[in-house]
C-alpha cells in the first residue's frame, strides 16, 4: 500500500511526555511505557487513537492506572487502537516483551555482539513500544533502564543522566532525561559492557561538554581520530553557523551490526564501528576521511534534524540534504576545497546520476512511497546537498547565512517542511525562489547543451545554453529549472577574458542564470575567440554537453583557473575516447599523444597539489563510461577499450611514471593529514597506471609486501585484484590470513574479492557466502561482498550469460529473510538494467522475475523489484 504526501494530516492526539521503563534480561526485555496524551484542539470526543506497533505483543494496558476492558481497545502486531479515549489529558500505560537477540532486522531494540542497542529512524520505535511513531509528534522522554550489572555495566540513553543505583539481585538501574522534545525516531538506548574514550569541549559561551565514545573493550585506542573529528566539528558549527551544542554531555557508541553508517539520536549517536575505529595498520586514508565526515554529519544533525526536524518522511531531504551540505563544507574548510569538491561530485555522478536516470528516479522530496526505508537514497542525501549548495551560490555566502539564521530562529523546536525551509531564504533576502523549489519536486538530471559562435569582425561572442530533463517514472513532463552556471571565458593565453557588455540573459558577476529552456548571451568587446569554462566548481548537478573539441578541453585542463573544470576536462577527454573506441571508432595516435602530454604536464606542474594530481590522472571506470554512453551498453567492449587507452597512455611513459612513483615514497611515520594522504593517493594513482597500462603487476606486489600502512597495502591488493594480475591470487590469500580475526579488515578483503574480473569470481563468492563461519547477519560483511559487487561495475555482475544477475538475485532472496533493508539496498544495483544491451537486459530481467516469484518478499524488496521491472 502506498503512502501519499497529499494525505498528510496531524494526529488527533498529542503526546505530552513519555516515561519508559526497560527491564533488560539476558533472554528478553520488558518495556513499560507511560505516555501522557491529550486530544489536540478540534479533535471530536470519541475519536479513536491509533498507535503504531510492529511485531509487538501487548502484555498489559491501563489508563490513569485502571486496566482497560477488552472492549476498549484493539491490539495486533502493527497497531493499538483505543476505541474511545478520554477527552482530556490522560496517561496510557502499556507493557510489551521484546526478544532483542532475535531481531535480525536491526530496527528497534537489538543485540550486537552482546550489546543492547537501538535504531529507530525511520520507523523502528514502533518495534519497541506502541506509539505515534512519526516525526511530527514531539515529546520529552524520561528513560529508566534496569539490567544485570555483570553484563551491562554501561547504561546510556538520550539527554542527561539523573539517577543510578543498585536494583538488587545483581541488577542495577540508570535514569536518563532528555528535556528537548523529540520525535521517537531520535530515541536511543545502549546497555552493555563497553570501554570508552573521554574528552571535553568548551563552547564559545563557556559551557563545558563531556564527550565520550563507547566501544568494545580493547578498541578505545582506535577512537582518537573520531574524538578529534568530533571536537573539530563542534568548533566548526560555532564558527560557521553560530550553532552551539545544547546538552551537557554528548555520547557516541560504536556497534558492529548496523544497517547503515550512523544515527544522530539526541545526545547519543550510534555508529557503525567501521566509521569510528581507525589505526594506520588497518584503516585507509579514505576510512579516516569518512570517519571525520560522518562524525561531523551526525553531530551537525543536532541542529539540522534534531532541534529542527521533519514534519513527515517526505521531507527527509530537509535534514539530510542540508546536513550533507554542512558536512561537505566542513570537509572543505578542514582540508582542500577543490579536492573535496571533486570527490563529492565524483560520488554524485557515480551513485546519484544513475539513480536519477534510471527506474528508481525520484524527486529529492518524493510525494509517495511504499517503504520509507527505500528513500534514504543518494538523491535525497547528495542531490539534496547540491540543491542547498545552489541556494548558497545563488544568494551568496552572506545572504545564505542570513537565511540559515532565520531558519534556526523561526523553526527551532518544530517539525517542518521543504517549503518552510525555502521560505526563510525568501524572507531573509527578499528573493523569489518560486522556480528554484522545483529542484526539490522534480526528478531527473538536467542535460545542458552549450553551443557558441565567435565573430571576429564584430568582436562578439555568442553562447547558447539549453536545458532538458528526460521523463522519469511518474513524471512525464518537466519544468525548466533555475540553473546557476558559474563561468569564465579563457583567452588565448589561458587567462580570463573580459568583455564590455553582455545581453540576452541574466548574468550576475560570474553567474549565468539559466532559467528557461534556452538562453542566448552575447558578449561584446572580445578580441579573440575564447574557450568557455562552464559550471565552474560544478555549480549545478547537471550533465553538460559542452560541444568543446578535445583541443579546447585540453586547453582548459592546462589553463583554467577553476581546478574542478581542469579535472573535469581531462575526465571528459578520456571518457570520449573510450566511449568512441568501444563503438568501433578508435582514436588516432594524435588524440592519445595530446592527452598523454596533458597528463604529464599535470603531473609535472609544481603548483598543483598531489591530491589534485591523483584525481586528475585517474581514468574513469567502466560504469562511468557506460553511463556516458547511456544505452545498449556492452561493458566488456568498454572494459577492453579502457585497457587499450590505459596502455597507450601509460606504456610510452612507464619509466617516468615509475620514477615519480619511487620519488613519492613517504619516509615519515603515518599520518592521515591531507598532505600525506595526498602524496599516497598520487603514488597509488601512479601504481594504478603502471599496473593497468604497463603490465607492472610486480610494482603492486612489491608495494603490498613493503607497505607499513593499510592505505598502501589495500591499494596494492585491490588494484591487483581489479586487473587480475598474476600476483593477485597470492596477495588476496596473504591478506586474508595476515588479518584473520579483524572483521573490518575482512570487509576490505571481501571488497577486493568482489572486484576480481576473472570467470572464477562468482564461484569464489558463492563459496565465501556458503562458508559455515560467514557472518550472514552482519550488514557490513554482506555489503562489502555483494554491495561492492553490484555497485562497483564488476564485469562479472553484468556477465552476458546472466550468471552474475542470478547469483545476486538468489543472495537477495536469502538476505531478505534476515534483513530486508540490506537486501533491498543490494537489489538497487539492478537499476542499470535499462541501459544495458538487449541480451544482458533480458538476462537481468529474468533473474528479477525469478526473485519476484518467491513468496513473502519484504515490502522493501517488493517495492524496489516492482519499480525496476516497471521500466
Ligand atoms: N539519519 C541517519 C543519517 O543520515 C541515517 C538513517 C538511515 N536510515 C535508513 N533507514 N536508511 O545519518
Ligand atoms: Zn544524516
């Protein structure tokens, strides 16, 4: 059954306050809830009160202390209805018993390696007690926990600890109170035997906040990077947005079974442990970076998500898009802004563009869903962040900040909407954003086409930009968007060209407002034909067909003052060459010579930083090129053309690459800082070219042996596996035994194994999954193997004989019985089917049809299947 935004209505009753009492025992947990409830103004006497439940069994029920007659309520697994509640404030008292150890869905209260923990967003709280489980019902919570002291000495919940003590019989208790009214999805509780790392942070106004990160005993030493990231996040939110933390204590708990990255529960963030633990021997630079980013993200939710939350789940992007924008800005301020931007755009193009251009396309603010868990998507998160970024671009930094200030002032304590968010910027700056809001409501990536003409006689330059959005499921007709195009015109010597006048469209400084299907601008006073640099810094999430020749693109790659476009120009050139060659139109030697010399110039340019160079010399992957081609894609043909290009680029300069590689070795002890990580990234990029283009599997094998940190060791193994070098099987074998017993490193082995392109790959993966000790209920393990198999463009997933599709579909059917969220996430990998050539498309469809014929699929998997099969 489908839920529609247009059906939104507030609940007839409000929850005034919540008291929860958890009695946690080894084999079951009893939950007593005392909810103070009252009718809202306008609610007619006798209106039924319907509370949500999921998999609950009611043990007892009373109102104001008096047990209810059987005729006064209806209770089943998914709801509790009070047929005629009192027409005044009353206390509803219910009791249920839970079995956290059996909760493999990892929503609600569950056990992870012995620790009791919770995940409630979006609809997990109803698996703990009957409740109005929706984000617009806010209440202060008081939580009492009683548990065996021996196995659960640590008892945590939201807010501040107000009492604790002995409860007799080896039990103890703790009471926590959270004064900030919150929706149930922000509830959290943790009970277990945990170690901790502690610190403190003093806010600008002088309040001292106690910080702690809890984890399995023995891992405390691996939490320092997370703690440091937290303190820097707290300082940054004060500096950049004027936001101080509001409680006296902030706790983070790392758990090893978690459905996604982390959760922003008020004052008690719960994290997937892979986003907390780091030490140089087992975590990569990329891991360090994600830890910092996600710690920041969850912390920033305290204001954008918790103090101001969502009215309903259609508004998810209100908190997620905005908070991703904030974490991206944090990373940019803490490290290199251009490198961060390239990183974020690459992520958007790799993950969001295929979603937006395929059967799972939906607006950042959807208007219907069957299963809300299927809408925690890259469109809501990353495209949502791009929309906020465009707002900042359009308004300018100062006015954007004014709007944000008004947002915090006007909506603090509320559950609100995208419309209200956009309105604060209108009100704070007097700007009409009526057209801008369409970005939230319309799915699909706009395609912008540029064409230009230079007239030497009149010294005028004319630039035409047109926009078009293809139909997406349920949205056949599209409106023109307001697209900010940051631009410059490069003169013959590579510097910016100035002009005397512009006509034809709105231009503000270096920003063109493309607000119709097509705009044409005429620049006068231009002495020479310029090369346009469009969408600098990727000023809008669009696909650009610039119409530029390879010469012009390589000119931009050398001279553009905008680092993003320098990088993008190189990517565009290699994408074109590979795409054309895969269709039988092979490049000329001149094309590859020119590209190679631009790459060499980039490598030798001492003004560019190594992290940027690493990004610039990377050759786009098979899936990126497939997306560029867009239809009737044959991944094997692309892979072959890509390897050819790599050989032509790297072969003739192999010695130079090897010399640069050697010179970049780092003698100092490992540090994850941007400078060192940048050098490592460049060195590993060079290794990549040597392995892929110059047959130097030995370089990777030697690096694997001599590596003193995981970044270098993992890169060596993963690249060897990816190109299936002679040494690859031995490296994989060594890695597995060398790090046996560390689950997060096992994940790296699973990811590298999933990339192997050889025909034995699927059999090996089947064997891994079937091994008796494979932890088949752990999301990290499953995602590392199957998630990376479907998402990383392995040629084995898209095998022409369909074996890859069948393997994944069968695995999804099994996983669905244990954890529907993990299953449906893996299944989304099939969204590429419509763009594949007919044979593979049909093979993929029949694997999905077979999956669909299974009975009792979850709503999560059922919805994704239907949406993919509908196209
Ligand atoms: N709010 C969390 C975050 O962005 C993620 C919750 C994800 N929930 C889900 N059902 N996928 O940090
Ligand atoms: Zn978030």
